[in-house]
């Protein structure tokens, strides 16, 4: 309750005073409204977690006002206070969207318990929604997502930068190839910030269908579009007070980019079908594996949005530039995945270590993880990652990293019958990466 924002709506000064003395010292923000019109103005100006509402007021009842607010966009839980405990009022209150019902007169512990139930319900609802969203958008098991592994100078620089920017409210743009640990970095920034006890909500913009992305981000009201049978908060509201991580920001449609720009600048969003904008308090972290400046020049990314999010940019180094970090990561994956799969670890001996450090890793850490899992299942590393086999291969000992990368990808294409989607999945890279490599090789 210490971080809650509460609005009291009651025409009786004595009741408002009692609730203010009871709740004020226990919550972060408390506002009072003497009538429905004043309450409406305050809802337009601020976000409230809980609204405590009297039912019998001059001009308009609490149930009538609540029904109207639900229709234009009401983003808080409501507790209805009434002196009349009839069934009809209770039914109308539930239909209007009230989540709790308190009978007058009541004691301070009764209203405190009602507010605590609302906040717990809201927290669980947001946590469940975020977890379901993560499960839908994540196709493989995520390991080590909460910390950076390795001691190369490149990773040490990233750690130093995280320590500097984490306490600040500044928006961050993280760039780098797919699989280099952009989400790991974003989570580290959140964990070291003053928002660490609030939600961290990751959103893969490329994984959400174009026609649904606005509703997913900003939420929607009931009946806003076909299939919207219930009102639903968007990911912006679920990240309230915490950090919103927008991955693959370059994949957002231009129309959504425009609305995102306004949300970043004004810290207000308008759910689909809503007449009211909802204030949001959150930190933005963005990530991309694309060259956004080139996307701006090509007209696929808004220049004003790029300059707005490019306040502080962090570039994640590819695995091939991190030296012996690949060996530390390989050993860690071997230990973790071996326990998960219930299989004995495969020895990472001298020839394998040489093969791991020599390979170019187009899929970065994700490809390494997939290789370790595949090696555990087969009980051995593939020939191309055993240096003794590489020395006897047709390519010769002087094979460059680019040549080794090309040979490995072409071998995978041959094994999958030219199925580039399957090769991308096995290597842990995007289909675009495979297409780009093949185009460069005229394949």
C-alpha cells in the first residue's frame, strides 16, 4: 500500500476526513473529490490504483458515475461505500465494475482490508498477464536472463555503463546483433534502478501481429473492435511504476510509432476505444538489431521517434569479439542444461575449446546455447567444433572465420534441404540474417 495512489469520492466532509486520516499515512498519493464532476477531472489528470466511492451523492449516484466512467475508460479498481445493503444495489455495483462493497458505518480496518485486497488483486492480475505475455513471445527456454556472463573488456564496459545509467530516469537504446544479450542488459538496468521492486515488462514488437499491437501496448475497452468482449489493460499499464522494455523497436508499424512517440513525450496513453487518456509512470528501454539510422533514411522509421529514444545508446558486442567469454558461457550452459535434461555433461576439451573460440558465432549467445543443448543430446560436439577434425577438413588450417561461418551455414542448409527457416531456428538467428548471408555469398 505504501506505493498506492488512491482517490476518495464522497460528498460528506466528515467521511472524507476519516478516510484521509486512515489511508493518507499508509499510501503514496491520496486525493479527495466532493462530487462526481471533481472526481472526473482528477481521473483525467492522474492515474489512481483504487477509487473509494460513495453511492449516494447529489446529482448522480456512485454506481451511475462508475458506469459512465467504465464506458469512456476507467483504469482503476473501485470500492463502493453505501449505507443500504440491498441486493439490487450490490448487483448494479458489480455490473458497473466495482470490485468490493463496504457497508456504512465501517471501521478503519475494514476499509484498509478492502484496499489491500484491491491492490493484491491488481498486482496478481498484472503479474499473470506479464507472465502469459512472456510465455507467448518466448519460443525457447531463457537461461541467464538476469545477469551478464564474462570478463572480457567489452562486457566490463557494458557493466560500467549499466552502473552509471541505472539510477537515472533516462531512456536507453540498446543495439546489437540478435542473441547478444540485449534483454539481459535491460533487466540488469531495471534491477539496479529505483524501480527494481516494480514490474519489468518485456515486449517483442516483432512477435505481435500488426493489427493487434496497438491494443496489446495501450489496452482496449469492451466493444472497441470485433472480438473485444472484455476491457483489458495494455502492457503500458501493466508496467506502471516499473520498466517497459520494447525489443525490436524497428519492427513497429509507422502508425504505432507515432502513438508511441506521443506516449513517451507526454507519459499518457489512449487505449483503443477510450475517450480518456491514462497517465503512465514508467521507464523506457528500447532494443534493436537493425540500423535505425538507415531505417530512418529509408522511410521505415520515424526520424522524430529515433531522436527521441536515442538519448543514451549502448551497443552490445557480438560473441566473436568477446574472447574467452565463449568458453565461460559454454561451461555454464553445459552445467545448467545438463541438469535440466538429466544428461551427463560433454567434455569441453582442448580441441573443442579451440573450435569454440575459432567459430564466428553469427547467432551469438543464443546459437551457443543451442549448440550445447544439441551436443548434450547427441553426447558429443559436432565435427566442425572439434579442432582435430577441422585440421583435416578440406578447408585447411588457414580457413578464416568468415569461411568457417559460410561452411557451417551451407552445411546446415544442405542438411535441412535448403529450409532457411529451420536453419535460422537451429542457429538461433533470424531468417533475415540467413537471407543476408546467402545474398552476400550469391547462394
